[in-house]
C-alpha cells in the first residue's frame, strides 16, 4: 500500500511516497509546525515479566472464546517437532485477532473502565488486573492511573505480548510504565506490592471451588487494608461463610444493562441476557472493623 503525504511545498520540497511498512517501522514522519509528533514504534512497548509459566502443551494460540457465527472456535497450538515454546509475531498482532478472543466486544473494556471510575477508582490507586488478557480494560486504566500503578497478570503469553508489543505503543502508553506478568499459578506475592483494587473479570469463574477459594486467599495477601476486589461480568462465586472466613464482605452489587450492543447480542449471545453482574467485596482493615457497604 502506498500513500502520499500532502503538505504545502517550498521551492526545494519534494513529495515523497511512504509505504505502510515505513510507517509501522517509523522510517517516515510528516513535517509540520507546532509541537513534534511523538513517534510510535510497534514492538517496543513494555516488557513481560514471568512469575510462573504455563505448561507449553496447555497453551493455545488464542482463547477458546473466539466467536464466529455464534460458536466458540478453538485454535489449538500447532507444535512442530522439537519445538519447546509458542511463537507470536507482530504481523499477527496487527491483524488484531486478540480483539476477538474474549467472548465480548473489545469496546466492553471502555464500558468496564467507565464503571470503575464511577465506583471510585482513583488515579493514585494501585490496580491489579488478574487475567488482563491483551489489555481490553488495561489500556484505559494505564492512561488513567499514575505512572507505574497498573499491574496486569495472565497465563496466556501471546495475549500478554499483544498487550505489550502492540496495544501499549499503539495507545502511547509506554511512558506510563505498565507492569505485565505471565502468571499461571497466581504467584501474586512475588510482585511485592499491596493493591487498592484487584480486578477479577471472569478469571476465577473458570476455577473449581477449591482453587477459587485458594486464589481468593492469595488475593487477600496482596490486597491493601480496606482494598476491594471487583468482579464482572460473572458474580462472586464464593459462599458468604467462605468470604467472611477469608476477611471479605460484599460491599456492592449491581446488574448493568449494556446499551448500544444490540447487534452483538443478537448475533453472538442468541437471546442471552444483556445484563452484566458487577460485584465488589472489601477486605477488612483489621479484626472487628466495620465495613462500609453500599448497593446504589
């Protein structure tokens, strides 16, 4: 693909054509007046750190929730003889397949973000996004939060690399220093931080009861006193006695009606509810301290 950069010509100016690869590789940039345009370099966003690694043969190229004609499509990992790890490429990220693999439209990230701000998430909060995927919610949070205050974990390395190499530079977020971690075992204490907010957006939903309880115990160890866990679109699946024993209590519950996505629900959800369950639980600051609860 070729295109022309059009601008007023001086006597010695020339009109030069640029290819799409030139732009993606940052080899050309239009000249203009005013502040310089910040250059984007795909593939140079941020580093993905490793807390715990998923077994190679347990990983798929992309999620099993990729929707085509209302059905879940499974793209299994093609393992060549002698191969010991999965591969990913910038060219695949440019196709934005990672935007289609989480069961709900990419725009849901903005809807969730708006709700988080409405629920009092502040720029100075440290937010742990467990199961962050390719950054559907994360790209909005990184921009909003103070530098270095976003932490995302996921067990799916290709999604993390799409987040780090494509979404972060595409959205000019590199200088916000997002912290991304590959984590299969919820090894959250290794991060060495205490978090004001932990997001559980359909992550523990896929665990059995014992693993879910164990994971919430791990959440408790890294959640700041008085901090919150926010769960959507699934509901909190731990029973109230278990929550109480772990030091948690429900403090907010709401059903969100998602507007403007009728075409999506008609084609892919096939009559399923347009409502999203939103739950928050608060971690006790100390034994016997009362909880603030609201259900507005």
